[in-house]
């Protein structure tokens, strides 16, 4: 018992490193780092901010502001700023950065520059990373969760499993990350196998289409490829009962995100989920899964018409 207690104390003192990825949005990064610094345990955490280089001369000023924001941030044990001398793009920047972090530690917490975290987020990550370190069927830990309730009132746990990787605030282990093969091996078999595509849709009807867009280079997403790895390995992701992260970049400022409040517009400010109530058995609750998948269903005709009209009105009014 004494040996176990000592090991837990050492682990809590040496919290997993935090990687933050930024590009050309200084205001978003400022808000993200401010929220992160207000997390329980942030003062003892080491943060590395990876700042991508400008794509063109138009990005130079914004990228310089981003680097100043990162360098001036306080509230952590240490802050290291990695300044890219050229533009890698989101996918290459994240892959390279996480690779670097996992050379130093076997666990990592990853936050992109538009992710606002609740005060209990880091504590949730650390406890979940401890809880499932020896459970390879858990691929990652997510901080985001659907903004509407997907959990039945009688569900006894503070978190749940769902078969989908999510990158809006997440954490993982070195051995799981190293499973990723960014060339997406086996895709030709996947795309011609209706059973595989149907099984993958258990995590959302949009997954196969996003993977195809990645293969066609219509998007540049490391996360879509990580999700493919999760699926092919038969793993799940842990989600909190209530959202602990909010994407503040759904304002048209990001490369892959338009303007939307579909995925949440506020945080509950809840404390970290009770680790004593983390699920002990790795299984997906059918009721939760059915409710979760609703957010990824294609919109109906009426919704598409309203959205189109709204976009046209915004264009006519000069709104961005």
C-alpha cells in the first residue's frame, strides 16, 4: 500500500506536458492560454507552444503577435515557445509537435489555439491518463462533449466511451500515438468494403466522407487520420459527462471551420469528473451512442434552406 501511494504522489507531481498549437490568431491564443492557466494544477504544469510560420506576407504580423502572446503568458511552471521558421500547416505542425512531446514523456495533453477549457479540464486529463494507461483499447481522452445531454439520468459514471476520436482538447499516451501511420494504410480495402464503412459510421455518418476528403487533399487533417487509426484498432475515446472544452474558433477564423454554434457556445464551468466514477468496463452505452451520433447527422432540407438564407443575408449586410 505504501509503495502504491508513493507512486501516485510522484505521478501527480510530474504532470504530463501540455502542447499548445498556434498559427495566426493572437486573440484566440490569448483567450485559450488564459483559460488554461486558470485550470486546477496549471501552476505546476509545463507548456510548450508551437507557433507555425506564416503562409505568406499577409500572415507575418499576426504570427509575430501570436509569438508575443505565447512568450508573455504566465501562470504555468514553465512556458517554452517553439517558433517554426516556415509554415508547416496544421497537420504537419501537430504531428511533429506531439512526436516531440512524446519523446520526453509517455503522456501528453494537446490544446489548439481555439480551445477554451473549463477549470477542471487538466485534472480530468491527468486522472483519466492514469486510470486507463494500461488499457490499450482506450485510444484517447477527449475534453469536448456534445452541448446537449446524451447521458441518461440514471447513468452511474462521470464519463463514457464513444467510438470517435475528438481533437478539441485531448490527451493520449505514447504507445497509442505511435500506432498512427499517416499514409492511411488499407484505405483501398476500406473504401470498397461496405461493412467496414458501416462499422465506422458507428462514430458518425461524416467519418468516411472526411477520410475521403483527406485522401483527395481537399483538407489537411491529422485528426481524420488519427480517427482512422482508432477505428482500425477497435478502440474508443473517453468523453466527460458534460463538456469541459469549447471551440471558440467557430467564428470563421479557422481554416477548416465555418461559423457555427452547433457544437456548443458555453461551458458549464463544472469541476473535474470524479475519477472514482470513471467507467471500469470498456464498453459503449447504446443510449448514449445513439444520442451522440445525432450531432453528425446530415441536416434536413428545412435546416439547409434556413442556413443558406442566413448566409446570403450576412453577405448582403456585409457581415463576415
